């Protein structure tokens, strides 16, 4: 917990002496004056982070998933050494996003294989110093990658979670990741906060081929949002869609986007993902209208130099089949809320 002890300045001592000697008649005026200064003080904000960590698999085969590429004898030669270096890299990124006096209250992630990976990350990697708890539900993705939420128990009082299934297979489509819904109370304000963590179907195979699946994921999310009208809601994730993508229209009718809606400079890091030299925002953070007054106006992209190559693009763990030891093909987002 942060230290909130307040030390009186000379001005405060003079004010206290003045109050002691002030006639009762002047207290209404004095109360108004003090109220102005008191409510002008900034609230203590908490940081929230989103990160597509890119293919965090353990080194053991899951008999129900297609994870053969990420095994020691697989095409990526995913050895224990590479696995633990990947967890060390994630720890370094979260530590870099952290404020000087505290870790992010919430860290949303996608492309984590299972509970075993999250347990190693939170309890056995350098991130154990942060003492995170986590929420994860096993999903139907064929490769076995899921979404998850890390949270600081002292800052976010977890109350419950559910895994919301996107009915892809019922429509004859490839199964995709579940939507993770977590709710709890922010410790500093005792405000109930609903958090949704998403990883929408990819655009692999062509944008048109995946459009139907992504629309279905959008409809599923909107159905959940409609159940919580008027509540404080934070949605974060990899939507595999730009802000101007048509699938965002129903979402933006319900939520306020915190990412820029246009890009001014395409040759520099102006988003979270770079494809063929073109930067874009396919990772997003959005809040409900009731949450908007309690968050920053825009997200920050964590463009730390150690996350980028010499060409200024995200330093990936692999470049094709070649291991580079990098971090991810996405850059993280973060925003302060209160």
C-alpha cells in the first residue's frame, strides 16, 4: 500500500492557528474556502495495463490442444530456457509500466496457454515481487491460447468472474477465445468495477474470411454490456480491428474509446501493432460513459526502447522460425483510473 501520511507545512500551521482564533461567524466562509482547495486536489490514480504477450506456452503438451509447435521438439524448439526467458521479459515490461510507487492495479493479457503459465509468471518469475493474483478460465481456442487478468488484491477486491462463450461453433465457425468478465471493488474508492478482457478472432486468411466470426464476438460482448447499463465498465483487449473498423460501431455506441481514432505519423510507433511497416491500433481500451470521468482521456502506448528493434518495430520472440529472444509483436497500453 502507498504511504499517504501528510506532513503539515508552515502554511498549514498558520492556517490551523487562524482557525483556532477565528470567531464562529467566519466559519461558513472558511468552510467554503477550504472545500474549494480540498476538492481541487487530484485523486490518487491507479494504473491499468493491457498486453498481448504473444504465444506464452509452457513446454508440456496439452492433449486437448494443438500446441505442438511450442514444445522442445516442435518447430519453434520451445525449450524451458526460452520459456523462462519469455516470463522474465513479461515481468520486465510490467515493471517498466509500473509507477514509481506501485504496480499496475490490473494487467489484462492474451495469448497465454493455461493456468500453469500464469502461476509460473506470478509466483516463480521476477514478477512474484508484485504479489499478483490472477483470473483465468480455460477456453475453446484450438491452439489453447486464452485471455487472463492479473490484479493487485490490495487495490482491487475481487468479487467474481465468468467466462463468456462466443458461439462460433454453433454457427459453423472456428472456435475462438472466450470473453473474460471480472468484477470487484476498487479499494481506494469502494467503487464496483466490471472488467472485460477480450481477444477477438484474427484476420488470418483474409479479412473477409474472419469478418463473420469477429461480428459474432462483437455481438456477444454487446449483449453482456447491455446487462450492465449505468455501471462502471472497463474493456481491454486485442480486437484485431482498427478504430474505424465496422465491427466497432455497435461497441462505440455503448462505450467510449480511449485510443486515438486516427494516425498522424505512420513511420513511427503510432499504435500497438506494425504490419508491413504500417502502424495501427488493434489493441484497445474502452470505458462506459459512467466510467469516463474516472479515467484519463487517452491511453499511453508503452514505446520503451527495449521493446523495439533497430528499425523501430516491436521486438518479437520469433522472426519467422528464427528465435530472437524478444518480447512480443504488440506494444502494451496503459491508462490511469480512479
